[in-house]
């Protein structure tokens, strides 16, 4: 079987058009959705991600602010800036680009963002709301994966989903969203013994481990859906996912490529969450 390729770039473009229409409607009501991004230090990858987030805001006619802070900034100064943004009426979303320097307590920073502006969906209040199926900001990459499946006509209901990776940003929440959509979920991670035993049973495999070519054809059941969240560099320095694409695409039913798979959906859902926050601010 040769897999159907899930085109994340195309699906993201369609979603962004819909989001753009929402931005126009909000502008007619006098509200311009605004996102503030805080970048601490000089991590090159973070700088690229932040630039792409700002570009997406501009393309959608949204307001965007970049706050750059030096590597040595104190936790107190960072928290003071977040507090200021929590109270700024033109800002509907606040995002602190991770990772942040080790001398700053990441959990404290995340918890200082108002849950009503936490468009990353990382605040424990939003995580709790997500777990209990309440209105919440959903974390962007997991949410983007759910939209990719929905747009491809794949329902997780009744399926066995195997998540490989247990990060707070991707692995844990994507499993929870799959469960919310009535999947049976298995979490695997670096301490799992005999990973293949689990992945070979999966109707849907989500890999978020950060190791190039980690998932091979013999990990996968014939016809399975394979979602690759990896953003790795291979020996030649080329961007690649966790999945050995050439091998796995001959066995899977559906597969997301890297690039142009999950990646474009992350920023799209960030824009979605910011617009949602702006819309909700009208009724507060
Ligand atoms: N670093 C890597 N991914 C993310 C993300 O989705 N949000 C934030 N804030 N930082 C990140």
C-alpha cells in the first residue's frame, strides 16, 4: 500500500483563510486581535519560530508585538512584563517562546500568564479545562494534529492511538485530545520496553520523540495513519521528522511529511487561539 500524503501546508492555508475572515469580522466590531511574543536570549531556532509567528499575524491583519529580552534578564523583570501584558487591552494572546534560560522558573512563568490570554494552552488552568472537556485554549501542535485528521476525514473514535513521546507540549496533550475524541490511547516513551509491540497495534501513530528516522516500516501496521511531529536534522543537515518517510509511506494508509505536515498547523492554531481570545474579550 502506498500512503496518501496529508498536506499540512494546504490544510493550514485553508484554515488561515477562515481565520482571516474572523479577523475581518472582529475589526468591524472595533477589535484587532493582538499577540505579544516574548523572546528571551539568542536561540537561533526560537528566533526563526518567533519570526514566523509574527509574519503569520501580519498576513492575517492582526496586531503583533515582539518583546526581546537579554539572556541575563531576571525572573522578576520577565514576570513584570507578563503582568503588564495581562492588563493590556490591545493584547489578546501572550506567548513566551520556550526554552527560556535555566535561571528562570519556567512553570512560574507559564502560571503568571492570564489563562484568558494563554494562547499556547500551557497554563494548568487550560490543561485542566482540556482534560475535563471544558472551553479551553488547546495547545497548538496537538490541536493542529486534530484538525489535520478532521480535514482528512479521519475520526479517532474507536481507534487505537499510540503516542510516542510524553512532553507537556505535544505527547501528553495530543493523547488527551484523542481520548476526548473517543480513541483508545496508549502512551509510549523512552523507557517503554519493546516499542514495536505497541506501535504495530496502532490505527494511528503519533511520533513526537525528536530522533530522525526513529519510526521504521516494521513499527507500523499496514494501512495505519502516521503523524510525524519530529523536527530533526539528518546527517546531511536536512530537515526531517521522526519517521523514515520513504520506508513508511509504502506501508501506511496516511502519512504526514516533514516539512509541510504538522509544522504549518502549529502557527495556524496559534492564530486561531488568538482570534478566539479576541472574540471572547468582547463579552468579558
Ligand atoms: N517552543 C517550541 N514549541 C513551542 C510552542 O509551541 N510554544 C512556545 N511558547 N514555545 C515553544
